[in-house]
C-alpha cells in the first residue's frame, strides 16, 4: 500500500528536491482544520501519509478517531485538504484516502471522482457541506475571539477601548508571543462574520454587530460554552484516536519535524500503516 | 448507597446502564464488531488502569457481574436499564428491552426498566410500544435518533411520525424520554446528532421530560442553550463524568457550565455501565471540587446538596421513586447487608 518515498527522491529533479515539496505539502496540510475542533488535522494526528510522486501528484491518507466519525465531517476535511493542496502551483493531481471508516468506500470513491458530498451520498445526505462549513467557521471565530478578548482584558485593556478598536488599530497594539498567536488566529477567522476593511470594527459578533463595553461580560459568558465544548471534544477525539491506533507517543510526521534528513525515508509512520492495514 | 465520612447517606440512582451482548457470536457484520470496539476504546481511554476490563469481559458480561459492579462493589441503589437495539448490527440485538427485563425480573427493587421505540416503524411500532408498555409498565424510553434502519440513517424528534409516538407515550404514562445525543453513533448528517429537535418537542410536549444523554456532547454548547430555555430538558452525565479521572480540568469546565446554564436540579448521574463502573466514578465525583478559578468565573459550586441531587434525587423525582420507602424495601431484601452495620441495620 505505501509508496516508497525514497524512489520519489531518486527520480526528482536535482534542483528541486522532493524533500522541499514534501515539507511544503505538510505545511499546507497543517493549515487544514477539523471543522469542529478547530485544530489542524496534522496536529491531531489524522494525516498518516502525505507523499509526492515523481509526476508531482500528491497522495494523502488520513484516519479518524472512530469508525463512526460523521461522514459529512470526514468528507469536509478531505475536501478542505484537496482544496488547500491544489493551491500549490506544482501539484499535478491529488489523491486522498480515508482509512478504517464505515463510509470509507463511499467517501474514497466520491473523492476519487471529484464528486460533492451530496453527489456521493445521494438521498442519504441532506444539506450541503457549505452550510455546515459556515456553521463551524462561526464557532471557530467565536472561540478565537473569546480567547483574544480575555487576553486583552487580562493585559489591562479597558473594555470601552477594546470595543472601539478598528482592525487597523488592533494590529498595531503591542502583543507578547502568546498574544501574537491569538491575534493571528483571530484575524484568520474574522472574515467569516464581516468584511476585513482596515477601518472596520475589530470586534463584532456573529451577526456583524459591534460589541458594546457594557455587554462584554455577558457576551463572554455566553460564548464560554463554545470554547468548553470544543476543548472537551478535542480531548475526547485525541484520546479515542490514541487508543484506536495505539499511539504510545505523540505522532510527529518526520517531514514536519526534520526538514531534510529523515523525511525522505518515511512520511508514513510505519507502525501506524501496519495497524491500518490489519483492519 | 454512598456514605460520607460524616455519615450522610446518599441514595444513588444510576441513570444509564446496559446489559449488552456485543460478543463476536452475536455480531451480524463488521459494524457490530466496530461498534463494540468503539465502546471499548471509550472504556480504555477514560478508565483508570485498575478499572480496565479484558476485551472478552467487555464484549459480554453476565448478570451476576453486573449486579456486583453496580450494587455491591458500586454504590448504586437503583439503576435504569436503557436499551440499545442495533438490530442491524447484532443478531439478537445489542441490548434489548427483553434482555434487560431478565435483570429487572431477578432484582425488581433495584432496576427501572426502560423501553424504546423508533418512529420509522409505523403503526406496527405503535402497537409494539403499547404491548411493551403493558408488559413492563414503562416510565421511560431511550431513543437513538441516529440509529440506522434499513436505508434510513436517522430521524428527527420533530418529524411527524415522532410526534405520533410521543403522543402515544404521553397517553401510556411514559414520561421520561431519554435521547442519545452523543458522540459516535453513526451520524451521517449533522441533523442526526443535532440537539435542535429537542427544543421543538420540549416545547410541544410540556409534561414529558427530555433527558439528553451525554449532555449533548459533542454539542454541549448548543445543548446548554436549549436546556436553559426549556424547563423540561435534563442532562445525563454519562461519558462526561469519566473525564473526572483523565481530564479533571475539562470535567470541571463542563460541570460548571451545566450548573451555570441549567442548574443542579436537572443533571443526572449515569455510569453508562458496562463502559464504566459506578464505584470509581462516584468515589471521584464525591471527592471532586470545582477549582476556585472556575468557580470565580461561573459561580458554580459542587456542594454536597448538589451532588446528592445529581447522584439520585433528580432521577428519583423523574421516576416517582420515594427514596425512604425504596431504602426500606432494599434493606428488607438484604440489599445493604454488605455495608457497615450503621447503614444496613433496621431502624
């Protein structure tokens, strides 16, 4: 089942090592999130293989914490991976396979033919993925916003000045390293609820309305449950994945950890592939 | 019965237990195999090492093991048997009302036997529900809105056939509708495990109680919102509670959100036996306090009074159990003989 990454290295153009493309591929996949957990599919250990063949076609395999994980989420993640990877200008084709899932055959067939979720599942699916994707993007936005607001409040920013910030002003505030991360993550999702004009309010709610200083404590309380839910699910998913595939140690894809030396040997984690193929 | 160091007795009703057969001999197909393996992963992932079972025991345990785990080793006084049919995956079903009824028959004072229905079964299903209710005097049912049935991969409580069944339940005196809105039971669509249909029926059926098992996880946030608005919506703690061991911090967040949004009178303990056993869950729960920083944020406190409600009094209210009278019955039957003299002595 596994392709030999070494042979790909051998045949790659010398001025453009497959290692670089491999690293670029992993970096690209890292930007794809589980829609519900709002965490990277790579960080979550879902991606078991990401390889570039001599023809610059990309082969991705992934797995999920349970055999029953929702088909639409599974499809959505695969679709997001395909979209992300297709943005890389050297990619000539993308194949994605989901392993050990009750809908693996249907999903893999649908992905191979470039079908939509609706087309893949026909009458069994109701509602398109776009609505689902949007719903989870809003939740991700809310969760990231709450984290950033808490950070700003803890740093001593008064509520009335926080809610008055424009996007341009927010970006010029001094942040520590943690704050920088929270800011970056927030800005990545801010477009979900409103246009990103520099003079637009930095902090708006899911309906696009500006937050008020007086209402801020209540707003944060109301959204707290979104964050608690996501963290809880993340703990559950990581735990189940770990038991299911017997991950004694956290899985760090070689291509991600060591840019050149180790990655060509195996972007697939050998123990995991063996377990996957045992079924 | 749980007895505190000070001698307070806490009457425990375990709101969520199963007497299942997931053994290979009963598996109909790969789904049956994967289903019990998924349960086993929950068990393995969240149990303390000393509480882990061998796979064979987990697949199928006998009635005596279950009785001991709940009432002798564990602190349960009573347990609610919740059926899970899964007849598409298991030859004789996974955990049917009929199978559970044998447990109830052997220990009538200990078990509350719940039934099940599936609105996709049409008028035949309605007849079956009447028969089930007559046979077993049901006060509750367990529903799986995401269960497969032939071509269908789930239904909503707000569907028209569901209304007919809920109306029938109401007439039959079945007041407690436990709904599995939880993780990993085959949700093809978001709808199948969305909690929004609870909102609809809770409004339409004001005198039924809707107990959302697993407190809507992985939709805790949506669930809290709905349960706040509806007075007849409750949270079952099964699956959430075991995190008290592996991730006490997350459990603290979840329980404090539940207390904040829906309050101490609408949360029900459940072990989800045989996925977990009540002994360690209750030991940890009784010793648990919400950390000060979370209490500061939510104002939620797990007082002894609140714990007592969650562990038994809330379920007793829903099922019309007179706790003192029930204790006398159990004591008279020798059910507390294994406890220290102070507890089991007649008084």
